[in-house]
C-alpha cells in the first residue's frame, strides 16, 4: 500500500464530490484538475499555489469546478523561463476550442515546463497517463503529432524549436540518433 497514492486518491475523490456547475462536471479536464490540485497540496511538482494561473482564473476554477473550502496549497519551486510566452502561445494555438478551461490547461502546462523532471512529474500529476489524457483532450491535434510517443516535454520543445527553425537535434531522424533513449524511453 502506498500512503501517498491513497492520500492523493482521497483528495481527488473529495474534490470531485463537490457540487460543480453542469459545464464543469461535463469537462473531461475536471478529474485532471483535481489531480493537479491534489498533487500541489502534497507539494508535488513545480507549480505555484494557483497552478501557475492568474489569481482571478484560479478563483473561477474553484468557484465553478470545486466550490467549497480551499485546500492548503503552497508555492512549488518553479521559476520563470524565457520561453514561457512562446510555449503558451503554441499551446493556445492547438487548443481544441471547446471549453474555456483549455486556456487554464495551456497556462498550467507551459508553466510546468520550467521543471527538471518529466512533465507529468513537474505538473504534480499521478502518472504519465494523466498527462496523455490532458494533452489528448485539450490539445488534440498537437497530441496526435506525437505519434512516436515521445516524452511530452521533449515533444513540446522539439515542436516549438522546429517551428521556429531552431535546429536542436543531433541527428536528421530519431531512428539514427544516439540520444534516442533521452527522448523516447519510458517516463517513470
Ligand atoms: S531522438 Fe534525437 S533526433 Fe529524435 S527528437 Fe530526440 S534528439 Fe532529436
């Protein structure tokens, strides 16, 4: 039995048991937001106490998605990165365009790219599968481009750099690259 895992599941279940608005309850991002909040409350990942969101957006998130007592959240060790606005812009361009919460997700993912670990860990999610769900639900066309299942942070940066014409890879194709394991090995 893993106490940290149990604690996260309990917190997540408590949050999901709250009376969200109808629109929030229908949002596939809601369970993932609950996991992000549970992770932050356990001081996992790098996000701030508002998950990297402006205070007003975080207030709206609580009000519509998890109304009730706020969790005790502390700021993680995240830091500003020069490319934050560019990453945010890229993610916003690929958002599904179905729900306003996609803008929150873009902020949250872009902000977490400052971390030193796998992106799902820097987000404070429970596992990589949750990040893959988030990417598929919020940025479906971008996620579909990751057909080789590259590590998510590597994939986002590679896409960003390729688009900007920045040559970042030591080989013309992944199959013949000495760094293959760095980009495609399991994110655990
Ligand atoms: S495996 Fe090599 S070529 Fe492929 S994305 Fe990684 S660094 Fe670039």
